[in-house]
């Protein structure tokens, strides 16, 4: 896809690439996308495979390579783990936006940081489903129990919407949460972090810890983990801020 040129020459408006996390899909960004389109941004919401950290990052990297011009790369939850691995050394990526997300350092896993501080209730709500792997073995795909989805993942989302999200959630292989990061793009690329104060999946304290060590620009909001659905205005505003600051 080509989003960087026009009849008037190079285009400076960045393409915004959005990476969803576990237990969600690209539609979780829909209301954010609508607001970004209103600001004039081209947007690509990637279908994150949720199979392994390095494999997911390689997939996102391929998407980044298909885009001409500057990129603002945003990730929600585990999507932050993926984007930081994917963006290292990519000349097009000008800003990173972490939304209720993980900023892993080398050697850390998503699971490590999720449990580093008290307040994570997600682990008690997960249901493993054994699935076959390409090598003939088995692995656990993790789902959130549907009756626990709203209170733990999406407490500030209307009940009918949360029920649809629970039914359509994308599972993640347990191994992806245990995979250790090998690179950290936030060490070289300016970053912005949206901290969700009412988060029961990635506690706010953990988000602040990761953002502080990354010298990330921090905005806080009273919202659940499903902030892309409950507060798309705040998410889009932060992406817009990152885009303007790095233009």
C-alpha cells in the first residue's frame, strides 16, 4: 500500500498503524479509527496473530514495510509488546503510542510485567483450550471466561457491547505471554503512554513503572483495560499528540 505521495509531492501526514492485544481484535479500534480519519490520518489496524512474540512482531514488521512515509505505531496491551519488538531500526516509525500496554525491556516477557505489581485479576479469569500446533504437538490457547470478561477487562463498557466483545474475543497462545523480548524500540523512538487507572489486567502501577523507565510522555485516564472501546476520544487524542510532536 502506498500512502506517502500525492500530486503535490511527499506527504508528511503519517500513517497510523494500530496493533490490538490479546482477547481483542482489530475492531476494538473502530471508534479510534473514526476519530483519526476525522483528523485526516490514513490508518491500518493490523490483525495481530497472537501466536508468539517474535512471530507476531515479524508479521507487524512486514505490514510496516508495506507502508511508504512516516508511521505512528500504537499498541494496546500485548500489542505494545509486539510493536516494540517490531519497530526496532525501522526508519519509517517516528513515534510509539502505548495504550494500557506493555513496554518490555530485553529479556522480559509480557507475563513478567503483568504480574510485577499487585492488582492484576486477569490470570484468575483465563480458560485454557488445548489446540494443535504445526509441529504436531499441543499448546494452550487462552480465553477470558465470558462471565468475567466485563468486570475484569471492560468494566466501563456497556454490558451489551462487552458481551459481544467476550463472544468474539481472539485467544492468545500461552507461550506468547511467556516469550521474552529481544529488542526494545522505545529506547530509540519517542513514546507516549496512556495509563488506565481502573485497569485490572495491566495494573496502573505497572504501566507507570514501564513508562517512567522509558521516559515516555504519560497521560492518565479513569478507564478499564478496554479503553480503546470505552474512551476512544482519549486514545485518538494521544495518537494525534504523538503525530504532531514528531512531524
